[in-house]
C-alpha cells in the first residue's frame, strides 16, 4: 500500500491537535502543564517545550475549528510550492517563532499565558501569500475575494495595533512572529524569477514588519 505523505502529514497534525485540544478542554492539569506560560518557561523549571506544546491546545471548539480549517485549506498551497519537508519547517518554526516573540514581549509578565496553533497557521498562510500574493482570499466575515497581499498588509497592521493596544484576548505577538517566519522561509525557498515578479507585493507586505521591528527595538 502506498502512502502519500503530502496528504497524510497535514491530516496527522490536525488530528493530533484536535485530540490534545479536546483533552485539554477536559483536563485542566494537562492544559496547565502544556500551555504557554512565561513564568514556567523563564522561571526555575525552564519548560521550553511549552513553546511547541501550547500549539496543541485551544481555548474552545471555535478557536480549534478556525485554526484547523485554515491550516487544512492552505497546507496544499505550501506543499505544492515547496514540498512536505519545507511545509513542516514553516509550520513548526512559525510556532516557535511566535512563541519566542511572545516570550520577548511579555518577558517581565510571569503570569502571561497563551494557547493555540495560530502562530504556525499564520506562518503557513503568510508563506502562501508570499509565494502567490495575488491569490484571492475569502473569509467568513468578508463576503468578497481579497488579493492575498492586501489581506496580508491589513492583517499585519491590525496585529501591530493589537499588540500595542492589547486588543481582545488574542495573541497578536504570536501571530506576528509566525507571519515573519512564514514569509522569511518562503522567500528563502522561492525561485528567484518568481521572487522578482512578486517583489512589489512582497515589499509592501514587509513594511509593517519593519515598523514592528522599530517598535520592538524602541521598547527594548
């Protein structure tokens, strides 16, 4: 029997995330041990595994459903463009990148906690936009197609605003970290001719990231 890793691995990630998330809904000890928590990571216990394990937990079924649906729909785009192994690099490095940015932003807030695969999901989404910036996107709350690069700029700008103003119970910093990793890895592996043709769109999308870098350095 032949197994298509390109199709199976994303489904395995989704199924395992669903299983661990549901366990977390019903087992607070499990949830508390594996969620992202600044004190547990930087304190005496040094539980750095939480940078990744927190992505296997979610706050509720809607949070879980939205993340897994987005991951499912955009996984094929990345696997088509780069193959399964770069897909895995983007997903897991985006999770870690989002966690590290959150850790840096909230390093003095030992109580700060977060959960969700959003860093990895956003990394996959923005890698797809970096490769296919004119790709039409449509979301539940937007009834029309939007070019990927326009959505990307708007999303990054809102995330920066959300970070500065602490808008909602959302890990904007994890989203930003995931987006940065997704874009950077995509740019590294995208053929030069395609990069050249997408240079304007990519440059516009990078502008919010430059603003973010400036704000982080200023805050530091």
